[in-house]
């Protein structure tokens, strides 16, 4: 390997070494790991060192699976700068796919979203039986007893995380998405691996209505709050829209009753009543002689 080539590789591998906590003989956290990723496309089983940088992943897999890389590049992960190794790790010894299929590959970043899922029937079984689930199987055809995060959000190896999870019912005043048919199919496909098409269609129709009822409450609160524009009312309205309504949506998607009914609609009802009470008091005071 040429000197310049070694130098470039050293710079690219330093970050991985520091993240892994490795130390050199002088107790410095910048151990260099030399990697030759060109051996991976040829299937060399002896090439077991960690990847040095995300460019190694992309340069190899763009040739081997163009569609996969193209899907990842459209994803929210790519847009947020989330690297391949964040989900797959760096050990290229047949465990990368298995690691990314486990819930703990997602929950470290998505703690808020995973809370409701963990309390759902799917999440409870995944937690109790997680060590017995076969994560070497692809994320399709009901290969796992219950869906993990990746089974639904990265179904069948789809790397455009988020493609099938956006709400289909547009916000008030927003146009319906042009790709609504594709989104409908992407959202339902993982469920149909285990459940009947009729159940899946009924569930999402009910869920969409539940989300729309939540939006109706937000619209009602917005109209009322316009009559009393003060910090307390704005805080309540913000909480309804950005927390409670979000909980409803997460509850629908994760089949989590706690998110739907405890942290969702009842919480929205409480804040809606508080806003109406504040507005009513304000109007009475302003009309008093």
C-alpha cells in the first residue's frame, strides 16, 4: 500500500477507533485500524476487520445493490447524517444485518417513539422473547413471531426509513400527498405478513379516523385560543398539537392503547377544556362593567 494511501486510510479510520474506546500504548484514543474494503466485493472470508468509514460501505454496496443505496440516500437517516455503522455496526462478519434487525439498534436514538411500542402487545412479546427471535431471517413473510422496529420501518430490507409511516390524512389546509397509493401500500405491507387484509384495512381506517378526530380537537382549540393570545394558552395549544396529537398517531401506528387513550386523546381533551376555561374567563372579565 502506498504511503499516501495509508495516510488517507488512517485519517478515515481514526474516528471509528475513538468511538470504540480503543487506546494505543500511550493511552491515546486514536488507534488506527487498517482496512482494505476492496476485498469485500470479492467475498474474501478472511477480510474481517472493521470498516474504516461510511464511504467504504457506499462504494461497495452501490455496485452490488444500487437500489438499496438509492433508497437509503432518500431516507430520513441519510438526510440527518446517520451513518450505516450507526445501525449495522462495523464488524463485517455476517452480523451486520442481524444487528440492525434488533430493537436496540433503534431505541437508543428513538426513545420517545419506542416507548409506546414497548407497551404494545408486539413490544411486550418482543421484549420477553427477544433472545429467542431469529434475527438471521429477512424482515419479511412473518419470519419473526412479532414485528420489531426494523420489521415494519425497514420491511423486506427497504432502506428508506420513513417511507411508509407518514400519516395519510393531510393536516388541515395541506394537500394530500401525491404518492398516497404507494404510502398506503407501504404502510400496510408489513402487517399483511401476519394479519388478514381485511383486519389491516379496518385497523388503518379506524386509525386514520382517530388521528383526524385529534386534529379536529386541535382546530377547535386553535380557534378558541385566538380569542386569548397569552403564554399560558399558547403553551397548552402547543402541547396539544406537538405532544398529545403525536401520541395518538404513535399509538395508532404501534397499536399501543396507552399512547392512544392515556397520553393521547384524554390528554388532548384535558388541555382543550383548560383552553376553553381560560378563554371563557377572559371573555367574561372583558365584558364586565
